[in-house]
C-alpha cells in the first residue's frame, strides 16, 4: 500500500514537472514571437508584398508604392499639424496646399494599389513618426522654421523618388502615375524653397 502511494506521488510530481515545462515553453515562444513582431507599418507592407509577388514589375512597383504612400501620409500629417501650430499665414497657406494635394494623391495611390493587390502602410513608418513627434513639440516661429526646412528636404527626396519611378518603373500604371504627379511635387518644392527664404507673417 505504501509502495502504491509512493508511486502515485512520484507520478504526480512528474506530471507537474512536465506541465511546468510545457507552460514555460509556451510562454517563451509567445514572448519570442511578440519580440520579433514588426511594428513599423512600412516594413510590414514591404514584407507582405515581397511574399506576394513573383512578377518582377509588380515587386518593383510595390517598393515605390510603399515609399510613396509613407511619404504622402507624412505630408498630410505634418500639414494638419502646421495648420494648428504654425504662426505664419504663409506657412498655413502652404500647409493647406499640401493637405489638399497630398490627400488627393494618397487616395489615387490607394485605388491603384488596390487594383494591383499591393499592400500599403496604414500608419507612419517609425522614421516619420519620430519626426512628427519632434515637430509636435515645437510652436510658433520655431515650428515655422523647422517645417520649412523639412518641407524642402522632404520634397527634394520625393521629387527624386518620383523621377526615378517615372523613368524606370516596370509597371506601366505606376510609372504613368509617378510621371503625372511629378510636376505638382516640383511645384511644391519651389513653394517650399521660397517659403524657407522668408515664411512671413
């Protein structure tokens, strides 16, 4: 009888150890998966497109579309911020133009991406979110100056990106859209450079 009880006790202890190991493994696996999950919406979209497309034209086009969407969202978010925080009327007028033009372009890109089954980011990339957070802490003339500087830099980068896509994109629809938007972006750059020289009142 004592031997039976001892055997049962040992089996119970063994089961507890096995259960503990299983629970520990599950928790470790969950923690590892959580740690490796990408929060950057741009990177998530890029990964999904990479796994989705074998067609070289669409894979190439998706990279441009994702970058263009990220840049476009940034312009809209910053323009909205500028409308509430800028002290200069000229800066606010410029921001309204950015809001109108880039909102329209973003919607066009979404429709084109849907047609091509391209996944676009839904929120700002970590890089752009960080810059937005920095801008949101500035006010008045400090905000105006930083916004002007940023608009010149960002539009130089965007104009260069759209020029390359307009010249080299393999997907004809995305290539045509990039070429169509380029004059507007170049105009934005000219406006930003003039505004940087003197934001005015």
